C-alpha cells in the first residue's frame, strides 16, 4: 500500500469511527508514561485523532502529532481545543519526517508500523532517524503474529522488527502487549528501540 492509497483509505475510515479510535489513550502508552519511559519532546507518528498525544500533553510533554489523514487531524485539533491542551497536529507523510524541521526525545507509534510495506519499513526507519536525538527512544505498538486470523493489518514478527532496526539502532526489548480496539483486544508487540546504538540481540521478554 503506497502512501497516497493509505491516506485515502484512512481518510475514508475517519469519516466515521474506525475500530482503533477508542476515545482514550492506549493503556500501553499510559503505562510507559507512568513508568517514566517517555521523556522530553514527543512525536506521535500516525497519531489519528490524537488520544495518545493529548494524554501525553496533559502529562506536561511538548507533543507533536502527524497523520496522513486530514480528517483525523481536524478531529485531533478540535479535541485539543476542547480540552485546552497544546499539541502541534500536522498533516504529513511519515516517510518524510525531516520536513517537520524538528527533533524529538521520544517517538510513539500505536498502529502505524504494521501498515507499512517491506520497502516502506526501511524508508520509515531512515525518516524516523532524521527527527530523533541520539539516544532517543521509539516505542512501537503493532499487530503481533500471535494474533489469530487474517482480518485487519498484516501481522508483524519480532524478527521483522529487529531486521528493520538493525543498523544504527538498538532494540532494547520487545514484549507481548495488548492493543485496545472498539471490539476485542488485539495481541500486539510493544517494542522499545533506541537511536544510535547497534542492536545487541538481547532476548525479548514477550
């Protein structure tokens, strides 16, 4: 799926309420914040209607959110205004993050990585590196290959995550997680990946 096709698909989804738009921050993101894992300025890639970004802004972080779907960004901006929270929500391409002209300490991703093709994964890793400080952390929440069935996004293996982030990155850990939806909970991987250190191939905890 190319970026234009993905943008059209998600723009259509956001005309209503898609399954992943749950009306609050993902519990896994809340847990990371409460554990002190999320630090400094934060970028939410594929931010949708902004619940994770708004939660983090409410916790005192400087937060930016980017999504290819204008309808999602419009909804996110409306939520921010209604709640009195400051988040810079931008329509943009996650494969061209350098266009933001800003760097971040933390990047969060709830449900973006598993929408990327194999070619786009490599582009995304390069794009991501362009907006992260050395030692900054990228937290990815994605569909796991342990999720039964074939409905929804393609499943992702731990090996695929490690392969994408094997050069110029360090995979700190990958653990089993749950991605909330408006239907059932989805089996997912939550990964912590740091920029600027080679992956030491330590075992996952999931």
